[in-house]
């Protein structure tokens, strides 16, 4: 399984999970079969809110699951249409969230908690 984590700075398993899927500078992708982790630069970071293209963001790569702290409804629905499961991350690193996932401590992302937009103060509905 390929697990995708939006991160603020790629530092392998020590990368901190970023607050938003679409505006993350990059993604850490962990392959549960091989144990390898790799980076994908976000190819869609400068999109308008609500216009995120997850397939473009991850460079067309196949992923099975996304673990994220915040995501907009459009991106959530597009990821689900692509066949990816989306889970709500806890604050912390990729390694910590992999452990939480394996322990069944992460919940699938609830559409009622999606990001509803950003105000001038950067506020978001999922904080």
C-alpha cells in the first residue's frame, strides 16, 4: 500500500504532517510493502481554494491512502473517486501517523470536517 502524507518539509519519516492537502509544499509517500519513503513535490500548490487537482498535485502517481490533517471537499471527493482512502491525521510526524494507522487509531475523513475556506487570518473550518 502507498500512503501519502502532505508535509511542510520533506524529512523522510520525521516529516511533520502539514495542515492542508492542496497547499502542502510536498508529499511524503510511504510504501508499506518495501518500507521505502519518497518525496513528491506538489505540482498544484498554487491553485485557487476549491480547485485542487489531487492527481496533478501528486504528479499522477498511484496512491492508496492519504493521511491528512485538513482537506477541502473537492480534493476529498476527487481522491475518493481515484480509489484512495482518506484518513484524518493527528499532529505529529509521518512515522507517528503510520503507527496510529496501524493501530487503527485514525478515522476516515468525515466530509463535515472539510476545510470551508480561508479567511484573511488564515483560519479554516478544520482547526
